[in-house]
C-alpha cells in the first residue's frame, strides 16, 4: 500500500478526455490516487498524498527531461510512468530507442528507492486514420517493455493489451483520448495490479459487462474538428501542451470527496 504517489507522462496521465464541468481534467491517475486514499482510510493507515506532473502533447524525451527529476525529488513511494504514445504517432520512430529511454527512467527511479508503476496507454487504433500503422508500432513497444515487470520494484500494467478498452464507448470524441469511463477502467487495472480494491461506485464491472458498441466512422466533420488541427500543429511545430504547466506539481493530500 502506497501513501505517496506521483504521476508523470503526457495527456493520457494528465487526464485529457475526462473533462469536468469547470474545464479541468481528471483522469485515471486521479482515480488511482482516490482509490489509494479510500483504501488507506478504510485501513486507518493515514492520508495519501498525490502529485501529477504530466502535460499533454509531450513526447517521451520532454517527459523525462522535464518531469522525471522533479518527481524523484518529491520522494514519493511510487511514481507512475507512461510515455511514447505521442512518439509512435510521428512519421519516424525507433522503437528500441524509445524503449531504451523508458528503461533508463525505470532504473533511475529504482536507484532512488522509488517503486515504479510502468503502464501503457490503451489502444485507440481501431478508430484512428492509419490505425494499422500506429498499432504495429504500439505492439512493438509493448513487446519491448512489458517483460520488465519481473524487475524488483517495478509493477507493469499493459493497458494496450486490454481488448475491452478498444471499444468505442471508452473513447472521447477525438478517438485518441479516453473518456471518463475509459479512465476509470485504466485506474481499475492499475489498482488491481497493486492489490488495492476498486471502489464499487465506479461501476467498472457493470460497464464492462454491457454489450460492446459498434465501430466508429471517420466522417468529414471528424477530420475537420480533430485530424486537420492535429496535422496543423505537427506542420508548425506546435503542441497542445505549449504554455501549460503541471496541474498538481507537489504532493498534496487526496480529499475523500466525490470525484466529479
């Protein structure tokens, strides 16, 4: 059981797709922190503190360059790391290079005495243009890194291999980011991996038991609203995370209140 938790990564870990009424985002890492806090309260083992340094749009290099050492400096008991998703969407990628950087980060955290929670994003490729290309890259990256769960001090959560998460009902309108249901399912995968009960009020099992939805269609409106702006940012060297800062840069107690 962990009582201090820091998360680093990109939009997946920041929580994009799980927008709250006030415009902020929640996401799976927030759910995990709440699950830890509820379990700690039930066991009367004290409060849980949580930090989230993730920023949307970041490729793996900037994630590690900008977030890893600040997260280590917080000295949490556990750090979650996800990265590489934005890299495999680019035209040129060397999977062994991405995997090598991930391994270096894992070793850095282990050397600092911090437990590593290494997880992949869910697989969106059923619903994306050029999904087969991105899918092959994601498969190759997952194959490279998910044997590391045998290392001491490392827990892996392979959401990429969660076939249920590929269902369109777990995805937001842009089909690249999970919605609230998807983020809750990822959080349940994480909590299960570390031996913490999944709060029943999340309804994860009930949603998973429902019949799957049909496949999505990439309409002209979808391309106008989501694909073309993404291409525009790539061509101009911009990122959705430009000018943004971490939503929770320091370890703060997790309040036991409603999740939105």
